[in-house]
C-alpha cells in the first residue's frame, strides 16, 4: 500500500450534504445483500410451494424462464443539478463514484447546455423499489484516488474514533494484506495564529515529493422503498408464489438504479472523471 494513503485527511463539507467512506461501503454491501436476499427468497418460496399444493416431485416439470425483475420493469428518470463544487480553494479535482451493481450503466458527457459552474445527474431507476434519488458529496484532502486506489478504502477500513486503519486486500498478495497503514482522520491542526489547517504530510511517488491535493467525490444514492429484507420478502411473496403454482421459475433480480448520465460543460472535461 502506498505511503500516499498515510497522508489522506478528511474534511467534511459545511452544507450538510456529505457522505463518508463507511456509508459508501454500506450502500454497496446493501445492494449485494438485496441481491442475495432474492436468491434466499426464491429458495424459501420453493419450500413454501410444497405447502400450497405442489409436491417435490412436481418441481422436475418446472420451466425456467430466465431473469425477472422483482418490482417489475417500471423505470422513471430524474435530473439533479448541483453546483460544481471544487473545494474551498476552488481548484480541486472532481470524481464521480461509478459502481452501483453489475447491470448499472454510467456515462460522462459534455454539453454546452450545462453551465460551467454546474454538474447534472440524469438518473433512471425502478419506481417500485426506489422512493427517491439523492446526490451526496465529500471533500477530501490527500492524494489523487486514481493513483492511490479505488476510493482509498474500497478494500476495507476500520475506524477507531481518531484514525482510519486501512488494509490492502488484493487477492494473492499476503504481504499487502499484512501491511496496514494509518490514515489520520479529518482533525484540523491549529497554528499559533489561530488559523485552522488540515494536516498535510509529505508523500513520495516515483522518488518525488507530492503535496496532498483537494478532490471532491460525488455519489448517486437511492432511497429504497423497502427498508429491510423482511419488508422486501412480504412485498413480493405473492408474485413469486403465483409463479410457483404455475410451474414457472425465474432468476430474480432486484433493480434499483439502472443508469446514471453525468453531464458537464465542455470546459470541465479535464476536471471531472468517473472512477
């Protein structure tokens, strides 16, 4: 793991629209959990089928009909326009978090219709599974995430109240697994004049010292219609049991966000990136 990770410090936005790394990981894991839930649900439904007049012997006559979305295929679109925030100094790079699931599509395009100081998110999502779409953002001071790893803590972190202890989890690299680095949290340091400054340790890359920079991360989040796995189960149990009665079996998916299109002014092409 690079020394650059030890230089990262977190500086949260003052407008309340912030999101930490643990939240991102929770969202990603939550989507994976929902997908697994669908599989467990189907298995449970098969067992329940025996109680609604279908014997186990009859399952051999079931017809597999491919994938089917839990919650149907109803999709709507929402456009969210945000100020293109580049940090307190106005020179930070902007990254758009682009992983939401296997079937989710994201693209970045330029348009002169978008003002230079704004960024637009055109989001398509399943209306039965998602109540609303929001955009979170966070300002960080550290090394460019393109060089120091996928959002720094994608492979895991532990927060102990003052520091983030991060661990590399690259498959097959036992040395990296054992080498954890400590990243200082977004605690500010106050100098004698009373000015507050974020800690900015020196880093080394390719034999040269790099100064930490400011970068902004944006992430599109779904406000789910079902708040728990149990609620999902009871919302769609009738549909699945009916399919079992009719000897139809599907591989069930739980769609939420289906596509995200990020639109920026052409002059910001070198400032905004997907990662």
